[in-house]
C-alpha cells in the first residue's frame, strides 16, 4: 500500500483556512508522485502565520479554493495510508475545510508520523520535523507544504529500510501502532497499542 503524505499551511488560527497543500506519494522505497497548490482561503491572513510559512495574501488571490481542489486531493488520499506529521493538526484542517464547504468526509486511514517516530527512534530530544530531518541528514525548507510532506515520506522510507520490512503496514505492525480513521462526520485517532504482558504463574499460599 502506498504512503500518502499530506501537509497543510493555514492563513490564520482557524483550521478552515488552508492556504497551501503538499502531497507526496511513495511506494515505500521511492517517491512516485507529488502535488502542490496554493489555496485561496477567502479569509484574512494573520501576520504570525505569514511569518511561519512566508505565504502572503496577495499570492493566493488567483489560487483555487479548497472545494475546487477537493476532487484532486480526494483521489490522492483514497489510494493509500495517509500520513501527516502531528496529524491532529492536518486532519483537523481537512475536516474543518470539508465542514465549511459541506462536503462529505472520505473514508480513510491515517497515521501520525510523530507517534510512529517515537516508537521507531525512541529517546530523541524532541520529535519536531526539523529535528528528525537533522538526525537523518535531510535538508529542506521547513513550513513549505510540499517539502514538509516530502520529508515525512523520506523518514518513513528510511525506517522501512532500517527495519528490513517491505511496507508501511509491516512497519506499523512491528511497532504496535494502529491507524486512525476518518469517516462521515467523525474520526478515530492513531494510537500505540498496549503490549500484552505475560502472566506469572505462582502458587497461592494457604493461611
């Protein structure tokens, strides 16, 4: 199954204000497709958000709105396991945008690469995307939606190679992580499965 990495940048504090999206698809070994687009959120931009991602309001004036892009996005996310770094943010942007335009939710599975990275590479100082990239000597332009999505894929490709597994499904099974799911107007978050503990046998003493 393909890995479909997705990353949003937003215009302001509202999750329904995506102003850019990056999608990168990998077969687990190599990148096989990429997609990037600015998005017109039809909202004002907050100076802090501009500082973070560098996208100015004037740049998105002629960009498509989320609902106009949705048919393209949907084709990507319905053909693999969707992965995002700090997925709670990106999945909330997706849901809020679908709600805003009254679009039906897709039925899809997704992973959080922060949750997965903590199981794959325990003991790191932090699990921010730029920190993980530094550890793996990956250079990129942080907070560019396409480059962020690409780094997530590169990290997962490295993890698959390191653990001598063939697919993302085998990797998450190996590390006891369950996928989250999105379905109509609801969702379930990714989780680390509880390890089964073996019960010790012992005799019960009589008083």
